[in-house]
C-alpha cells in the first residue's frame, strides 16, 4: 500500500494518526488526568518534605594578645589571622567539651544548642553561622553560642578578644526557597506523555475497517465503492437531507453514489438479481441513506424501482423523504390482508421512485416476517419492478434481515469506516452467509480521504464533517447503538437513518 512505512512493519501511518485522533477525541481526559495526577503528586511530595531553614549570622574581629617587644605593624595582622583560624578550628571541640556543656546548662538551662551553629575564619574575622527550622531557634542558637564560646575556650586557647563587627540579626525569611514549579511541570509532562502513550496503544489496537482493502479482506466480497462524509454549513436552514434529490448535496457525494450504482449494475447483471436487501452490522452505519440513494440512482436511469421499508420496528424511509400524510406499509398490508399494492406505493417527489413505507410498527415482527402474505407481497413487487431495494434492520442486532433473506436475490452490506469492530462485522456477515444468501457486494460509508485509499476513490472540493447514518439511537432498547455509535451517532445531523 502507498502509505505503508517502516520497512514493511505493517503500520499505516495515516490510519494510525486517524485512529489516534479518534481515540483522543473520546479519551482526551486520560492524558490530562494523568498529567494532573503526576503533577499533583510531585507538588504534594515536595511540599510535604520541605523544611524551611533560617540562617542567622554574627561577625567578630579577632585580636590576639601581643608581647610588648613585638613590632605590631609587622606581625599584628598575621597574629590576628592565625588566632582566628585556631579559634574556628577548635570551635566544635570547645562547644562539645564538658566546659562548654556545663556553661550552656548554667547560663540557659539547656544541654545543647537549639540550632546548628558553625564557625569559620576569613582573615581576621570570625563568622558564626546558625541554621534552624524556625527564626527563633536560629537566632537563639547563635546568641547562646557566641556567649558561651569565649568563656569555654579560655582554658584551651591563648588569650584573645572578640570585637563585634556585625551583630546577629533576627532572620525573617528562609534561605532555602520552596522550588516546586519546574519539578511539578516536568512530572506533569511525564504524566501527559504516559497518557498519550496509552492513547497510541489503543489506536494501534483499534481493529476497524478503514479502506476497501480491509473490507475485501474481511468479507471476501466485491467492494462496490466508497461514499464520503457529507458536510453542510453550520446553522444553515437549507435542506440537510443526504439524498440525491437535494440540490444542496455536494457533487462529490452524488458522483460517488453513481459510481456505486455502476458497479452494482454490473454485479446485478452477472448474478441476475433484482431484489436487493441492504443491511449493516449495527445502527449508525448509513444503510437506510444508502438504500434511498441507490434506489434514486437506479430510478434516474429509467428503471422501475421500488424502495421497501422492511424495518417493521421503526419505519424511517417515509420521514427521510419528507413524505407527509397517512401511508400504508408492510405492517398495515399484512395485518389488514390488503392486496391493493398500487394504492400503497408512494411516488417520491422529484423522481420516479416508488416507496412502500407506512405509519404503524410491529411489536412482534417475526409474526409478520413469517406470514405467507409477505411472500405474496414480495412476489408482487418483483413482478411490477425492475429493481426492488429492501431496507432492513441491522443484522448484527436483530434476526429480521436473516428472515427476509429468503425473499431477496442478494445482499449489499454497508460498513461505516472506523465505526464497528472487524470481529462484529465478520460475525454479522457470517450469520447472513449461513442463510445461504448471496452477497452482491459491500459499500464503505462515511469515509475520509486520508484513510480510504483504494481504486474506488472519489474527488472532493470541500471538507467533510457532516455525518449521516442509522438514526435508531436507543430504539431497539438494548443500548447497542450508543455502545458503538457514542458521540458520532448523536452528532451526525437530523437525517441520520
């Protein structure tokens, strides 16, 4: 394939990107949540382990005792510097000595300093530094040390004097600031990356149908064509029906339907089929819209075409074409034993297409589907039409399509791009295959050009975003439509059939 990359690794980058954006649009909260959680955890860990450190300093000038015969101008600075170094070196021993501890107990009533006090020499200066967890502990520790040390060191050091150069200042702010911003951001980005990695993994594991090659490989039947997504201008009051009779419909979609019609007619001639059932796996894949447009496209060529609404649980084609007034469908004709087929058929405005769609629905459709009158009606439709298009419920959800397959010549299977799991499509198609029904072909619906490369391409001059599909939602009472459709099944417009 033209988009295969990475030396035959089998990863289609355009499909991966499509899947990634699809999964991200639904699970965007996952990377955001992971990013927030990791950032919050790091912030909590930093703030919990943070201990402020307050520092208090005091500076003294050291003066050593000098003999009278010594030349002060020559040796004074040297002696003072040497004395400062000795004092700084002996400070730890002095404060930990018995003398130091005794004086500390005697003067302040404590056995140890409330803060960590150190001493260092710089030239003739002696710098006492006190660090504590609170301003009070730091300041009190420094004050105790500078008062106890000179007296405790008299018996150890030579005579010296300490002259205050800078007095101790009460600290007002910690010397170690709480640095949480950058670590929190880094951890948040790591969490976000982990979330995106999960989205990427889900995109790789997403097994849906993306192009005609996937469809042919899965079902082993001809692909009649690809139908693009359709968009209408937002907030427009124009007709938004995705039908060939709508002049506002994009020309690319019209041409795509006609291309499907061309392929379909060849298959119908080869298989000598006239009654065609259109079905899909689940609601929301656009089978009713395709049924209507194929019927319109065949009628364009002068063929006598009848479109039959065989969804006895919910008649949708009447609303799709905007037909008003009372009409009779299969439910009414079978229940009332009505044989007047001509009066029940409604001509669709703007075409020669005939529609059989009623107002009533069946609570027990199987009773109608097994009725001998259904066989008679299908036979009558076959006799008066060149082609009969039968729109049925999704075969992956209900058995109606399998029951109707006895009265049709073949099936067109509709698959919406990147909508249903491949396994579900295969299982549903296999159910029909078990009824020995012939597959005329399949159609890939609502495609985007980036992921649907195949020989059945279509031209496009506009962007697509307006969806159309099977508008059952929850009509079957099992939540199946929402499970597969989700947001896409709800936001696709007023003519989602």
